[in-house]
C-alpha cells in the first residue's frame, strides 16, 4: 500500500466504569480507498469512526491523517466530514441551502458557494431538486442531500455512519451502487461503518471485522469470505457450516479428521492442529443429489431435509446428517418447481475437501 491517508496506531478508548470500547486497534487506510468497519452492535466500530472524526478523543494511541497526528484536533480542523445515520438535514432549508450551509458559516464567498453547491448536487444527481425542502423528498434523496453537504467541503476523507440503515431493502441495494459510483467519481477515501455484511462485501475494497473492541481480521471481501481467520469471522461473514472435528492425524499439510455430519475425510491446511478443529464450509459449496454422487475425493453423507426456505433465486435447505444440521444453498433454476427439494426427503450431501477450511481459533 502507498502512504496511508489515515494511520490508526494502537488506539484504545475507555469510558467511565471501566468499559473498553476500542482495544489497541491499528489500521492503515489508503488514499482513495473504500474501507469498511464491520461488526455486530457494541463491537467498537462507531466509536472508532467518531475518534477519526474528532467527536471522541482516544484514551491512548495516535490517529494520523495526511501525515499529522490529529488525536486531539477538533472535528472542524480535520480534513474529514461525516454523514450520520439520521442524515441530520435542516427541514426549513431547501436542498441548495442545506448543501451550502457549511460553506456559508465558514465565510466562503457567495459566488464560490453557488458553484460548489451546483457541482456537489450534480455528483449526487439532485441538481433538478435544488429548490425542494427535505420533507418533499424520499429517504434516498435525503441521504444524497447529506452526502452532497459533506462532499461540498471537499474533505480528504468521507466518514459514513450506517448511512443506509434507514432505507428499505430495494432502495438500500440501489444506494450501495450509488455510493460505489460516487466514491470512484470523487476519488477520495470513504470509510463506512456498518453491521450489514452484504453492504460491506458489495461496496468496500477492504474490510476490518471488529469484535469486542478489537480487529479480528482486515482483508478484501473475497479473502474474508473464502479465508476467514477464525470462527467469529467465518460465522459473521455470510452463512457457514461449522463442523466440530476430531483430528485423527496430521502429516505435513494433510489432516485426517472425523465429524458427526460428514464422517472421516482428509483435508489440506497450513495450520498446525491439536486434537480438535473446526471445519468451515459455505452453504453454496455443498451439493444435494438423489443418488450417491461419484467423484474421487468427494466427501459425502446421507441426510434428511428438515426445512426449506424459498428466496426466489435460491432456496436455503437445512438437512439433518448424523444428528448435525447442514445448511445448503440450492439454485432455483426452474420456473416450474423451484429447487425441487422438499421436507422429509432423504438425499445425499457432498462437497470437495478443497472447498472447506480448517479453523483452529
């Protein structure tokens, strides 16, 4: 990575009563990167974002932005701007007045305000609604007003705190694409806080998964999904089958293990295993078949379908294999019968060992 625009070094935040919200976090964020802080409620992601913005002061550590330590610099003197979850647009002002307000209070000349507001509204595709009031607009449009108001100040870093959580599902999907397009257009660093895995995976170039105030893993979306570092990351990022395994032997990178759901099989890993491990496999990597599947090295087991949830393009199947549940995603590639899988069916479940992952943490 080139010289980071933001370098968070050994930052901790403790509140009264001994609560540690952020615990010794270090992250480098690159210029023009779309970076996500992802994790469950209470993991410290919003507190970390507020420390980057200057709304919270770290108990320990450095927050370096553009080469300067800004851990104790007030928000208005930082090259950052923040879009809040509530958008916080002024209801009595027009869109144009909302977007230009921050420039006006800092004494920017009126002619320059007009030009910059027009540019910002063009970026977020709201130029035709400049004279409207927020209560005459949809939730997605109000969110874009908040984005324009932040972008008009030309920050080096745009901070987004759960910006899509107030929108309905369809609009949220549309706005994900809009935010990605906008970040590429303006060419500045975006940092988004979210608890929504799909949101982070679809928009960010890199993601920091947080748990209990600490960073569990930083990686690209595909790396997090396919190669999670531990059980927490594997379970938090998407759906996953986590199978408790007894380790029977390990020779080099080959581990022979046994699970209740899938029996005995060999799997490759770089990890050194003890007597037990966890085998992680994503639902889309499992295959269902009525007859015993053929293929060298396939792991296969008989299972009884316990539940089927229909999602349109896919069905999510839960099958009982040896007293353990396996979750399988099945593509609904027929308009006549969906997946064709029904409760109570006895089917074969199979997977390639190379599609599974050994977790020891």
